[in-house]
C-alpha cells in the first residue's frame, strides 16, 4: 500500500543501522476523522544530553506517502515519566519540529529528523521524572497517552459511543498560515458564517504569538488553532496564505523559497483532505496556484487562486456606484495576472447593431473602463480586504452557489494559450471548485495581454525546482 515502497524500505534500513534499538512493526493508525490505515511504525529511545545523559522514548509513524510526507511523531513516556509541554511537544506527547514543517524529499530524511529531535530535546528536555504519588496518577493517564501514540483519537472515542458528529459532514475550512493574512481570512470566514468550523493551521515555530495567541485568548466559537496537519482533515476548502520570510536576494529566490515551503505543506494537506478545494492566496498567486496543482495532483477544477476576485468586485462597484454605469458593470471582469498587468474585459457585448453606433458605444465603454481602472489602481490589497475576498469565495463554494468569480484557473486552451499557467478568468464556482470557465467577449488586445502574461509566467515557472 506504500506508494514509494522501495524508497521507504531503504530509508528504514538506514534508521535500523543507526539506531539498532528501534523495534519496527505494522499497526493500525486512526486519524482525527476516524479513518484508519495500516502503517509502518517504530519505537525506541534516542540519547539526549541535558546535564546528564537520558534515553528519551519516541514512537514514529510512517505515512503511506513517505518520503514525500513527514512521519507522525510522539513521545512514549513510561509510568514514571511526565511530559514537559513546550514549544516542540504538546500535552499528548505529539512532537512538533521545524524539520517536520519544512519536510522536503530528498533533502529530508528520518535520520535527519531524529538528529534535529535530539538537538531540540537537548535545548528543552521533553520529559521529567515523577515522584511516587505523581507516578500513580500518571499510570491512570498512561493508557490514554498510549492510545494516542498508537493512533487513537478523541474522534474515534466519540464515534464509538455515538456522541460525536462525523467531521466529514461539517462545512469545514482550514486556513494555512497564521500571519496577518491568515488571521484576516479566519475572521472574515467566521463572520460570513458559511463554515461550521474554521481551523487555523499555525506553522510558525514556538509558542503562539500575536494573532494566534489573541484568537486563543478571546476564543471565537467554531475556530480551532492547531500546529497539527491532521486538524485539517476533511476540510471542504483549504486556504493557503503562507509566504516564506527567508533571506532570499532575488525575486526568483523568493518564489523558490515559497515553492520549498509548499513542498512540505501540500502533500500533507492533500493526504488529510483528499476531496478539498485548494484556494491559494499566497504570492505570486498564479505561480503558487500552479505549484499547488502540481504538488497535490488534484484535478485542475479543485485548485484555484484568489486571483482578481477582489479587483473585479471593486471594479464592478466603481462602475455601478461611482460612475453610474450599472449596465456595463454587470458583465465586467478584471482578468489575467494579478498586479499591474491585470486587464478589464467583458463576458458579453451590449453594443447596438449599427456599426457606427457600435463603435461609438465601444469607445464610450472603454473611456468609462479607463476611468474605473484609474480609481482601482489607487486601492491597495490589505490583508483584511483579501480576507473578505477569500470569505466571499469560500461562501460560494461551500453553499454551491454557482456564482461567477474571476479566479486563477488553468488557462491552457484559452485565448490560444498553450502552456500550463494559471490566470484569472471568470469561472462558475460550486462545491467542487470550477464548474465552467465563462466565455469572454473576443478582443484582440485583451488576448494579446493574456498571452504576454502567460508567456512571462511560464518562463518563470520553468526556472523553479519543483
């Protein structure tokens, strides 16, 4: 059942050579959504020096998509050990490390993971020795901890007694990334009320800071904050807001850094939510939507970027309310590449039959559109405004509204574009993402601009290492 069996076996052989005390087995792991899989796993101790020398017991589960997805890691305390909750370990003994968050084959290996685990544990010891009275209480709790390290979860317990709702029935959204944009998306989606549950996946290192901490303090209903990819299980929509904050020197380096970040995220998200719609808000949105599509292997209809949805809504508002051109606004869209190269277009032509009158009407339309674009260029894209746009898109998807939005979608085959690039086009959205791309009015200038954007994006993508 392992997709990359030979690679997995070879790596575990290396682990066995380095740590001969580990014992290997095949057992059933139960995920948070109650689903189960037979997975390879191993347990044993790793040597840690923290003043004295300690042998720290660990238990690692190898996912069937290994080595492209990181292991699931737990401490395995004995009856006389207590868990020291810290920035790398939670109260259940689940282990969180930068190495896991940035997992990327072939650079990342289980041996490398264990080495980082030892290094982090030498900075902050994850276990402590219990007194006899504490040990007695610990023994009562150990069965629960043991169940978790064997893959048991609260979800399974609820399903056994019939007291829990199947998480797969929820209108659940996961927002990946706890920066300003991620927080804005969570708040906007929660305010919209379309989702029964919103998960904020915080991939930052260490304890909660800033926005995530404030969300925890004020405890919004139906909002969960987690560092665990499994918390995203069975999401109907996953919103990607993460951007690398590395020390890249060039624009290409910045994008490659984002690609490297996504390599550690998309496979895990795809594993836990195999039928989700990926909604990409990371920059540059066209490229990162393409990267998400490639890494997830999802159908093109279920990978979309926020694209020009915000610009289109503003454009239509300006036409209707500021320029009093409501008839034009109804079929008006901003399409193409997000940023300065975006272009206005229409999905139908409301021009009269007479050629002279048609030309005059077209010139009038272009004049109004140019005025609207001038106003639009003065509007920045703040985190909260993009968050509102994301909430608008997720509302359409979750409620299967079949509403038209200008979003980044695979543009190959449109306007004589032959390369695999994502550009904003008017799309009918529903539960499964893009249902149909709406046909644009033929305009040679618009087509040339789209082809130019497609060419530059494709050239950039060719330089990336996926």
